């Protein structure tokens, strides 16, 4: 397995202000092997980024000796595939298509897709969508987008994100199998699942359907967003998690997604995360 870091994890990365070349240089110096590239509504890493600018990102990664671990965009929270507004769903599909295109050009093998939500926990003003309706809309979207993923030779990975959907590994497994495309799978977030289930059980049930992995840690007795802590500081049973990944044959990136940053000396978190991941990978 390879060690990756999400661009959002760098100070300034969450709002797209971190210089990508600097992030790549720092990532390499800290021992990471890849960066998850994040696209934004505007700025240098915007959703309208040209092929020539994507090529520059590729050269930056190559020059630093890094790979594109995956590609994603936070815009899918604004344009969810579960929205009752068809224009928002269409915009969300456009975001997915753009991520697939960029990933293909950068040589990434998968993208992260937030599938939408029954309820958005961090934004009470957002629409609440009936569970069955939400699932139907995601199914419709994935049936449309899976052939696009296949054309680009880049897998779509649906992530578990506290969205009150895909609450069981059995449901997640059966959904992927129902679509029936090798280019649709799961982007498994170890920390996100802690509030709702056992990570090792999800890993063993999803098996080869896992395309990419996010790592973070979580304290169950907190039970809110404040429960997310540094790797090795929470309740994740990392030895059992790593055992499960090896059992199912997962051998791609573990991508740390460590946000928000520390209040002081925020750059330290990316360094601490690298050290912790070395320990985890050795388990």
C-alpha cells in the first residue's frame, strides 16, 4: 500500500489557496508518495481547468516524484446527485465528469464522489431528501456516469460521509453490484465509519469493491465532528483494519484526510500524519 495525503490537509488547502507546487514539495519531503488533487469552483485548481493547466499539475507531481492518488471536489456538497432540483443534479454530474477527465490526464486510477445526502449534517438549511428517493437518484446518476468512468479508465469511488445513506456495508455492497461496473466501487473512509460500524467488517464485506481509501481517526465517546483526532489517537483498531485490507487484497493508496488543521503551527499536522501512517502501514 502507498502513502498519500489530501490537498485539503495542507494549511490553506481547504479554500484552495495553498500553492500546489509547494504542497507537492512538502509532501515529498515528508515521505508521501501521492497527493489527492482537489478541484474548486474557482482559483488555480478550478472546475474549468484547462488540459494545459492539468498538464502543468502532472509535471509538478512528476517533478516531485509523486503520483496523483485520486481526484475529488467539494462542489458535490453544493450540487448533490440527490437534489430535487434537476439542474443541480446535472451540475453534480458535470463535476464528476470533470474529475474523471482530470484523473485520466493525471494518471490517477480513481476519484472520490460524495453521492449526495438524505440530510447534510453540517448545513441544516439544506434540503432533506427521503431515503428511497435519494437512493434512486444516486442509482440513476451512477448508471449514467459508470460508462464515462469506463471510457476514462478511472474508477468512481462512492464515499461514506455521514450523509444518512448507505448505512450498512451490505447495502453499499449490493448497490455497487446492482450497477455492475468494474469502474464503480467504494472510496472507503476508515474514520467516517467509526460512528456507525466496524471498519474491518466493512472492508471484508466490500472486498474488491474498495477502489480507494481515506484514513483518519475518531473517538466514539465524543460522537460529533469534534471526535475526529490525529491518527493513532482515536478508537480505530488499526492492526485489525490493516489485516482486513491485506485479506481482501487492497494494495492502492491510503490517503490521509486531516482537516481542519491545528490552531497553531498547522503545518505540523501533515508531518505528524506521515509519521503515524508509517506506523500504520507497518502493522
